[in-house]
């Protein structure tokens, strides 16, 4: 844990923070490698250097003490170290001399220490990823090393990957959770006449004009620069390369603030194959990223690339539909295509489907097929990201999309059985339905050949549903208007809280009432309001009465000490937290003196392990 690093904003594993030094440093940031070694006039971060050739621990401690006396507590000291490439095994290294203190405790003032795959970890404010630069172009090894190290350090400390940053890769590195980088590679490139940009690198000889219009590049043309002595060229390109790094990091920080770093990274990763591999392999590490990705975002989710099919929000939605969602007890399933307008029921096409069904709609359960989400039950069409995504519409589905949506539909129909399945679909949607029907050996009735909104297709849809509902072997199961509203909220609660959402609906059915007009539903029992549906992200906000019911589940609970909080709960005040809590989740805060409800600002594990930052923003507080 740290007193000198504080996280201010998160976007998955990426975060904006600040190193509380003199002067203060905002992260993600770029350090000047040259300034790190300036022991005579230390800046905010200084490297105490190698421990090679130092005979005693006392000599190392004396060096650190001397630097601290000169620099003061406003400077972070990277402790003396012996760094190796990660592929050098512990047995091959022999005896290494890495700085430690006599009592094993942290030294006074902010410190940084080398982080390697084996050995004990010295408590620090900044951890340096050993040999990070040697792992470029080896996406699998880099990610394995990063995740192993991340798992061993506190979540509220900064991670520094030296000798790795280029304008083209800083977005990806920040996305994976690296906070601090340096300009080593940028300066080395400059001395090789390599001009760096966010879209890749160029040799000076190949440039007819500079693609950048920064102050440095505006002062000369490539032809003029080529005529300068090598040292002068290197100074010029170094200045540009450093500016390009800083400009890209500024953009990354803005993307983190906006919650759109993932969309940017999906495009930026195309610059180098190893970056594309990093993104794809990162998505396979579901548990690492999912814990940090918020339950919902304020911005739209753009699904513009094939990687969108595996991003955490999409995978989580599909998983929760399979594991947490329970459909209404109806005999007829109606499969429908998605629509550009969200929620789907407000689109012109879905309005026509609904009008065609008329009174028979109460006998039918509607499920929408869509890429990238797979399947969206009608009850979850408001829930993030079902009403918050956009994708390129070309009329053409690639094989990967078809396979993904088919797998989601297959899993659903394998788990839930219907007496009849009707599909009002065409094109790729129909192909998906046919694949699943063939694989599961079920029959699907199709109601349209081409245009889904033609009079013929809509009439056919109505007549087929009507005939099914009139058949003698159907039990005439249906939902009236009030039951439909309750089922809508029950489905959302199940998606949000899992099976323990039943506690929210545990009162006698006759006492539970849904008030308000769609989508601003409110759940009441008598005159007590239990929950409100928040249409902006399609999840429930609990009242204190609803919180008391959900308390029985023992889930989504944050335990605090004996005090009555005001406004927010800070991480140091958290004693325990449910590990399944994600940022923006609705959570219950319980202490000996107070019962509260609010929204999580970090994951449950991070609440427990962090020493700084807001853990929960409170909405209601009840003194016990």
C-alpha cells in the first residue's frame, strides 16, 4: 500500500492517477531517462543506480540516505537494484544484491523497486517491471509476466515498464494497466534517424514531409534536416519523438476520462501485429480485466472491429444471460432481429412486430438476435450494453459473428425448452437459426422470406402465433400487464444481482406493485418503495427498504467499522467487500452503526487491498 500514489479515475485496467511528489506527476506519464540518473540535482523521480560491485548492505542504505537528504521526501527514489532480462532464470542469476532494509519495512519517503517474477516484494509506491523492454514483440510472454506481477502487488501502487514506450503502443500499455513509461526508446530511435508517430515509425530518408505539425516539425523540412550533422538531427528528432509520446499520452488520458479507451485501442492495435495479439490475448484473460471493467458506462459502446466480439462488456452480458437470467414461463419463443434504434422496442420495425402480435403478445417470449451481444431477451433491452451499443450495418455478417451469435442461441435453447419456436428473421439471422435448429434437432417456424415489415410477413407472423396459441396442446400461459412489468424488473434484478435477487421479490405477490410508466418503473410493496429502474443504464437503484431485503442475500455487501459515513466510503474504511463487486455496481454498505446503499467506485477486491481512494459513493444512509 502507498501514501504517494492515488488513483483518480479508471477505465478497466487503465487508470488516471497522481504520484504525490514535488512536483506532482499525473499518470499515465513519461519519465525522462536522462533525468532519472541525475543524482546531483534530483527531479521528482531518481534512480539510485545499480547495486553491482557494492560490497555491503550498509553501503546501499548509505547511498539511499544520501540521496534522500539531498532530494527530500518530494522525490521518489528507485532503490539500488540488479536487473536481469525476464528469460534469465533465478538459478542462472547467482547471488543478486537488491536493496532491502534491516527490518524489511518501507524506507522513509516514496520509493520504487524492481519487480521480478520470483523473490520477495519490498513495499514501494512504484514497482518497476524487470526487463520490460526485452518483451516487445512477444505478446504472450509480456502479458503472462504483467499479469503475474500485477497479481502480487497492491492495486493502489503504480507500475513502471521501462524501455518500451513508443507513440504507437502507449495506449495499449495503459489499457493493460501500466502507469509509468519512459522516453528511452524514443531517444534511441532518434539517434537512428527514426521518426516516431502514433501510426508507426518512419526513417528520415523516406519522408518527403513531416506528418506532424508540432512546433519542432514546423521549423524545418525533412530535406533540410537530412543535411544537418548527425548529432543535430538526433536532437531535432528526439524533441519530436518526445512530443509525440506526450501528445499520445494526453489523448490516452482523455480517452480514460471519457471511458472510450477500448474503442481507441481496437483501432490503434492495428499498427503492429504484437499489439493486436496483446489485445486478443488480453481478452482471453477474462478474470483480470472483467474485475476492473465497470458494470456500465455513460458512453456508447462502439462495436466496429472483430475484437468487439470478445471485449469484456460483451462477454459479461452473454455470460449473465446464460447464468443469471430466467425467462418467463411461456410456451412460445419468438426470435427477432435487432434494430439500429435502441432500445429495440422503440424502433419502427419492432413497433410493427408488436402491433402485429396484438393481444397474442402476452403468450410470447421475445428474444432478439444481434451482433455483438448474441441474444438479448426483451426484458434486458434497456440493460447496459444492450441499449448502448452501435455497430457498422452492411447487411453482411462474417463467419465469426455468425458463430458467436449461434453459440449464444444454442446455449440458451439447450437450457430453456419451449413448445414452439418462431423466427421472424431473414438473411444471416435465418442462417443462424437454421444452424442451431439443425444442431439441436428442434423445429423452428419461419414467418418471413424477405422483407420483415411487409404486410404479408406481418400478417403471417400474426396468423402463426394465433394458430399456436389456439392449439389444444398449449396451456395458454400468458402474462397480464402487471405481471409483465414485474417480470421485466425481476429479470433485470436477476441479471444485476444473480439468483439472490429473489429476496427483492420475496414479499407476497399481491403486495408487490410496479408504478410509473415505461421505462421509469418503480417497485413498491404497499407504500414502501424498494427499487427504481434507472433507464440511462437499465439497472435497479435500491432504496433503504430494498436494501434491507437484499441484505438477506449476503451478496454485494461492503462491511465497514463502527461509524456513520457521510457522502462516500474511502478504501481505508472498508473491512470486507464481496469479491464479485465491480465498479458502478449497486452495493450495500453495512457497519455496526449504519446501513447504506450506493454505487461502487472500484471492485470489491480493490476496496479491501487499497489504502487510498473512494470505494463507494453513497446515496442513502440509515443510522442503526
